[in-house]
C-alpha cells in the first residue's frame, strides 16, 4: 500500500471516530428531547387542569357555605321583622314609654325565640334604648352611623362585628326599622352570635373538611379568626389570591375564603399520573429502539462503504506497484484483473477500449 493511500485511510478513520459519538448523541438525544418537551407540555396542561378542577370544587363548596350564611341572615332579619309586627299589633304604635301590654307581648315573643339573648327597642334616632332584655339597662346603644343598610332591603341594617362583654363572645349587631314610619319610628336590634353565624354543622359531612374563612368586606376582618381570638386586635387577613377561592355571600358584605392546598392539588395530580407516565415511558422506549435501529443500520452502511473504499485503495496501490515492475503488457493486464477480483470483490473484471466504431476491444483477459 502506498504512503498516500495509508494516510488517506487513517484520516478517514479518525474522522469517523470523531463523527460517531456526535451521531450517537444526536440519535439518542433527539428522541429524549422530543419526548421530554412533549411530556412537559402534557404534564403542565394536566397540572393546570387539576388546579382548575380543585379550585372549582373549592369554589362550589364555598358558595354552598356562603348561601347557608345568607339564609341565616335572611331568617334572622325576617324574625326581627316579625317581632316588630308583633309588637305593633293591629292598633298599637311603639310610642314611649312602652305600655305593659307591649312589654308583655315582647317578652312572650322572646320566650318563643331563645336564640335572642339580648333584644333592644331603640328610638327613632337608632341609638337611644327604649327597652332592653339586658339586666344592665343602657341609655345609649351603638351609634347608627356604624351600621350599613343591606342593599337588597334598606330597612335592614348590619353593624360592626365586635366582642360583646355582656355576652362574652363575638357578635354581629343587627337592626330593623319600621317600613312605613318615614324618618320616625322605632328600631329593633339584636346581636347575632358569630359562633352560630359561622356554624358548619348544617353542611354535608364532605364539606366540613374545608378550611372556610369568612371575611367582612367592610373592614377586611376575618370573622373566623376574630371568633377564635375572642375579640383580640389583629390585622386584617391577607392571603395570596392565587392560593384561595372566594365566594361572596349574596346580598351581604361578607365573603367566604377557602385556601387551596398545594398538597391537595399534588395528591390529585399524582393519582392520575401513573397511566400518563407509563405511556410517555413507552413512547420514549419505542423512539430509542427505532433510533438504535437507524444508528446500527447507518453504521453498517458506513462500515461497508469504508471496507469498499479501503479495498479499492489497496487495489490501486497494488496496481501501481505492479505497473512499475511489469515487463509484459498482457501479464500486467491479467494481474490487474486478478487483483480487482481479489481486493474489490468484483464478480467479473476485464480491460477494454472503444475503437473508432465505438465497439469495445478487449485488451486483457476476463477474470471471474
């Protein structure tokens, strides 16, 4: 073999030695990259779907609780309206001082409503107490300016949520006014215990595992925390909005806030994940097997091409060497044909030259 041919073969082999790892990396890395990108997109979409599903379930449960609170407030205001109607009767007006008959009627009504531990009849200014069930009679009650009318019923008023020393618990002040009294007439007021206001026992059992928090939108106070702290001063509740769902109490300045636990989302997500992960792994394995098949096929073709090229270079080197040492043309041509069969694995080898009529004239014997 000539020095030139040897050098060419070495350079070609070195090039293939460098090219092969890069090809293998591309062959195996590309399927992994494709599957990783697709799987990431699928898993991200599925995770967002789970988050939306969990949020919707939390919002639904929160709205059920918010509707329950609305019904309790509606019921309490209806009872106060009924008390006002019972006190007035068919002929009586609540003019100060209250008559013994009105007081008896009021006490009789209160006995039928044990939930009212405190009940006040206030004057037209909404502050001066005309009659009260409290043992410690007061001349003034909470200022009317601290109360806000209920939008759907302007004769109903909600006061601040505060700690009542008389009752020893956190209460929501409520008042109603006579509808046809104009600027005059009486107010009836009664505090609503927050412990009853927030009671979750009427909810279905599967709803009670929620961490509901009721927020007073007027002040930003958490009524749930206020009840637990029994009136201690604390800052308004602040929470990351992306971690909670909100359900307003229809018609009232309250909202039910329910946190969405990331562990709950992750638990739901992982419960449904094994089937997807199995499909993604199967897809990756199939792509890797296909890549392995293509890489082996390409390597086989490259090795076959390299063997043919090496054999041809060897043949050319041997032919050159024989030509430089030959003394007989016929013998040289025969030897070249024999070497072509031996080194290049041709099925047949011959040497011919076209004549003037474009017919091939045999110059050497045929080797097979």
